[in-house]
C-alpha cells in the first residue's frame, strides 16, 4: 500500500508542477486501444470476432473516421486476414490522427492545460475510490483463513490487482475525457487591476461657491496624513450620555423605593372589641423585613399587640385587611 501511495503521489506532484503531459497522453491512447482490441479478439477466429461491438466502444472513446469495411479491405478483403496486431496498429493510427485534429481545434496551449486538469481530476477521484475498496477488502480478508489461505498474502495479491485495474481505469477515463469534453475558451478572462481614477472636476456651481446640483454628492476630503516624527492628536472621548432619561424609565425597571410609614387598624389590646389605628415603621408585619423574617409563627408579634405572630400580622387575612 505504501508503494502504491508513492506511485500516485509522484504522478500527482508531476502534474501539479506543470509537467508536459503530451507524450504520456499519447502513450495512454496506445495502451487503451491495445487493451480494447485484445479484449475483443482474445477468443475465437477472426470470423467470430464481434467487430460491431468493438467499433461501438471505439466511437464512445474517440470520434474516429475509419470504418470496419475499410479495415477489412486493408486486410485483404476478408475477415480471415484480420489479426490482433493488425487491428491494434490500424486503430492506433486512427486514434492518434483524431487526437491531432483535437489539438489543432483547441490549439496546443489549451490542450496542454486541458491534459493536466483532466489527468489530475481523474487521478484524485480514482485514488479515493481505490482507498475505499481497500478498506472493504481489509474488513473481509480474515475470512480467507477459512479456505486455508494466508490473509496477508491474499490481501497483498488482491490489492495489487485492484491497483492495476485502477491505473487502467485512469488511462481509459483520461483519454475519453480529452476527446469528448466540451471546452469553452474565454478570451480576456484575466483583467488587470487599473489604477484608481482621479475624482471628477468640480462643476461650475462648485467653482463659483454655489451649492451642488440636485443629485450631486459633495466630495469627502481625504484624511490628512501626519508628517513623520510629529505626534498625532487623539480626540478626547465624548462624555457618555445617559442611556434613558430619568422620567422615561419603563415601569418595573426603576430602582426600588423605600416605602413610607404604614397605617392600619387592629383590635385593641384590652380586648373590648374596639379597633384602634396603629402606625408602624416600614417592614414590620411584612415578611420582607429582617426582624419579621426571623419571627417564628408561635412567637409574639413584633407589633406589640401581645398576640402570637400567626394570629396577628402573620395571618394572611390580617395582611389582606391591612
């Protein structure tokens, strides 16, 4: 796996450094054509070869110009005169001629850039797919021990075969993309940044000291740059204005005010049934006061009535009546 990584990264680094991929692409075309022909002619006699299917594969790969009848005519007029080497050589020449036409159509400069971009894109995608497949292989390779096979040896063997298939896929997809991609060259796509234009001259009204015309915006003076070696005065910070005026504080957000003296009516201490008015300081009889908060329910009420707190100011009814 480490050697595979070195092979891919070396190839990728070469592309990123701007190497000329022309000769390498030509070699890829020859190898892909040879692989197609060998796959179609590996079995049977020449009369049994499915040339129609082979030609459909060639047309999907590149826009060729040679036909089956012309190839058979060059072989002597009969299919029996065809051979794997003959078909490979004829189709190589046809594919290389198609690539020459493609380069003349796009210009050599555009073709070199297209070669680098296509190879880099296909290489990255195929390598990622290969890494995923190697992970799947690693997960299930332990089952080979059931067949009395060494899982490590099987992992290395199948990993090497998968790497070879990946390299063939890179060549085939790169060649097909270079022939079939639609390229749109943009002329003058790179625009140089021009120098900032000078502000427009002032109109007659501004020259005469009048007001600017309707819709015109007065020019902003450029900030003066301090001379070197001179201190720059820093404006003092303005005093902070109150966030909200005192009279506009929303209700409920104002600070709590100390309540005034309380006036309430309570039964007389003599028990005659007559009521008398009492005035107490704020907080007495309220649970919010510290002294009242510490009074127990069975303790004497701090108001001085002589009754228990729970029967006097601790009784909710008395608080409601007050």
